[in-house]
C-alpha cells in the first residue's frame, strides 16, 4: 500500500553507501551469528564510528558539563543516534531480540509473550483496524511493526534514520512474508518524509527520546496523522522523583543517556506538556512502570535466575549475568586484540553495560521510566472549531 513520500535526500544516499561499507552488504542480508556480524565490520569505518560516538561524552561529566555541551549533542542528534545504533544494533539483537523495548510482566509470563503483549496494548490504544495505514516512528529492526501487523491486519510503515536497521527490518519482513504489508523508510523524525494527513494512526515505542526537542517530533506526528487519528507513544523519561541537583541522580541519568544514545532525557511533565502543546487532545497520560506487579519491568537486565519466569528466558537472562557479560567481553576483547573484530568493539560492550547498570538503578529508585504512555487524538476540523 503506497503512501506518497518526499524525494530522497542526497545525504541519505551517502548514508546507505557508508552502511554497506561498515556492516557489509552480505551481512545485512544474512542470518549470521552475533560474532559473525561483529567480526565482519569494516575495521576503519567501525573505529571511526565508535570514536565519533564517544566524542560526545568523553570528558563531559554531568556535574561540570555546560549548556553548550548539551546543545552540541542536541544539534548533532542525527550523528549521535546513528553512530550509536551503528555500533549497538548487533548487541541489541544478541541480548534482547528484535523488539528494542521494555515491558511489564504478568506472573509466569515469558519474556517473548510480555514483549508482544506490550505492543498489542499500544495497538489497542490506537484502535487499529485491518487495512489501516499506520506509521511507526523510530522502528528499529521492525520487531513491533511486524507484531502489530500480524495482530491487527494493518499496513505498517516504519520510519528510521539508520540504514543498517532499515535493511535488517526489510530482510526480517521478507523472510516471514510480510514485505507487502510492511514498509521501512529512511527519514528523520524531526522532518518526517510524508505529506500532511497521510496516516490513520501513528505510534512510537521508546524512540522519540532521541529527539533534541520533544515538541518538534510530536508536532511532526501530528502533521502526518489524519484528523481524528490517534498518536500513542511509550516515552523514556525521568520521573517526579528525579532531583537534577542530586549527584547520584545525575550519574544515573547520564549513564542512561551515554549508554543509549540520548542527547538529553526529559521529564514526564515536560513530555506531557509538549504533547499537549502541538494540539493533541490527551486521552491518557500514565506511567505504566508505577504498578504493583510482582516482576519489575527491568528484571531481565538484573541477570537473576531467581526471577526467570520460563525456561526459554534463561538464555536471555544469562547474557545479563556477570558470567554472561564476562563471556561476551572476553570473546569480543580477544577477537579485537587479534585484529579479527574491529577496534572499539569492547568499548561498545562497556557502553551498553553502563546503560544496563544505570537503567536498573534508575528503575529501583523510581527515577526513570521507559513506559510513560501518552495517547492523544488529532481533532477533526469540526472539533477544532469548538475552541
């Protein structure tokens, strides 16, 4: 199902060419193992990407960084985020799967089922019907898009600014016969490459946190959404418990930003304010991380076998244990020293471990949520005239 889009920018052609060089065309289109993907990177290109990513953070501790440091990350958010996902995507798929997000857990519910249910719940908020055209902003490698397509019968267009993830998403959809029901498009979510009023519904799952200004990305979602349509998001935010003057809180927030390629985390109050400011009629604004669930949303990161809810989850949890992380570090570090894996591979592993530790701490202290749910309706022309 075709949606009219804007012409491809020249820079996008260059990005795609660089992605092919960095990751290798054969690897992008293959089912290679994690270690095959890591060792197949172009060494010079990978080292340059890692160096570029770390340059945004090194020597800029939260207690002494300036507003200019933050502004520099926000102004260069595309480079920051693209560099991050160029080095982190393979690690994400290895450790988490193809749906790059957190979720709540019911008792005895497997990791895979909980992830799918979290996606179904968002689809329910959108009131999706078969045949509708839906936009997924920041689609990753397309795990949620494929699941929501299966669940609802809608056509899903995934928007992503990272060429490697776009190509991986297309390959995954092709392998399960969804290439005609899904589409994955290169584009900047601050300037979405579709015309006004193009989609019946729009969603984003833990993706718009990479935006330098939430108002702008929410405004773009509003623009491409048809009047009467719904926009629903799971947003990464600091909570009302976060104290920007508390050094420990600063350290945790910075660890999440560094470990996840985020220019600046915003609070739940800021997210809701910006969501309303662009014109959405807010139907729901709730932090789903605040609940009485027996299993926390972050428990898979803790690497604690006592919290495993199904046998298959042992494999996911193992990668998060001390032994699992040591194994990955040891193998990747050895391959890097031997010149088989590119320079910067072990630094990438350490960046992701920083994210893991900081997210767990932020979750335990109630300072951070990855599931602040915002659901809003774009008013119809008749509804707008009432105000």
